[in-house]
């Protein structure tokens, strides 16, 4: 996996300067009152793919939800997680800071219960071009912080790189590719999906996700969700996942909310 390691090192060197510059400039307070009307909320949840659009400068956004995951078989498990929180801050045009925390996990696997807090991660997203283009792309660089409980933490600072994109044509496509490293092993995850809007305030999507951890077989999932806009700054969702092979969980069910302020 030397290629994956070199990708992370080169991307880190490439992004370090620009990210430091915008972080320093972002220390100057931004007021949402000075920003243009941001339009309807653009939430990261509940898809695996992330939006390439950064939160407008001066705005905050909180996203959270509940998730239940079920896996059957000889090593069957059940897991409840809450609040699956994502805090976003638009600190500079086309840049946002993210704090991502799964929160508390109640899990039963092979008859053993494991309950506790999971790790937190922090990162920066860069929206590469203007939001009016039909094809939009964004980059993400982040790192996990080992703050979780003993059985649920990696005990290390695990880096992550991401590439997000959308294409608005006769069909609205979106996708993501993420590369993470933990315990000197790499994992590549990618996704591609199609979104629809049955009504002006309701949208839905279908998304394929593949996970390819080093030294293990891949896991394949089909994700889907229904989102409803209660107000320009408030969205709720119902979501689910169906595992497509034995290495994937059988299914996941969830619900959540996103609020911009």
C-alpha cells in the first residue's frame, strides 16, 4: 500500500499551506448577516457521500440523529448509536470546519455487551469552485481524536482524506471517495448515487457504497433516504441501508435532523 501512503503524504503537503492560511484568516469573525441568502439547507446527512458545497461564511449548522444497525449470523450484533452529531462552521468563503462525533454506542455482539463513547474527528472541507457550475467538487482533510472509551477508541490520531462531487444534468448524480488510515492499515471507501425531488420540499436518493479495507474482503451496501424541508434552515430525514454481501451489516435504520443558524 505504498501508493496509498504516498497519496496521503502528498495531499497533506499540498493542503497544509492553504488550510493554515484560511484557518488564520478565519479567526476574523464572520457575520451571517453580511452573507447573501444561502437558500435551502444543504445537509451532509444522512448519505455516506458528503456535499462538495461548504457552509456559507458566518453560518453554523448542527446535524444529528439516531441509528440502529443489525447483523445476523454466527457473529450477529445489534448496535444503537446517538447522537451521530456533526457541527459545521463556515469560517471562510468555500471553507468550513467540521466536528464529527458518533457519540454513545450500545452494542451487543456474540452475546457480549459493549457500551461507551466513540472517538471524535475534526476536519476542513474546501469547495473547489463556484456553486453555480453543473459539476461541483470538494476536498476534505481530517483526523480522528482518541477520546472514546477503552474498547471503542483507536488510541491514535487517524488521518482521513476525501473527495466529494455532484453533477446536475438530466439526472442528479453525487459521489464520494474517502481514504483513511488506522493501525498502519488503509481503507478506501467510495459511493455513487442518484437523488430525486418528488416535491419542492421533499427529496430522496439511492446510493451504492463500497468499503475496501486493507487485508480484508470488501463490504457493499445500498443506502436510501427520504428528506423533508420544514423550513429553509431545518430538515428532517428517515434513512436506511441494506447490506449487499456477507461482510456488510444486514440493515441499518435511522432518523435525524439538520438545522442551520
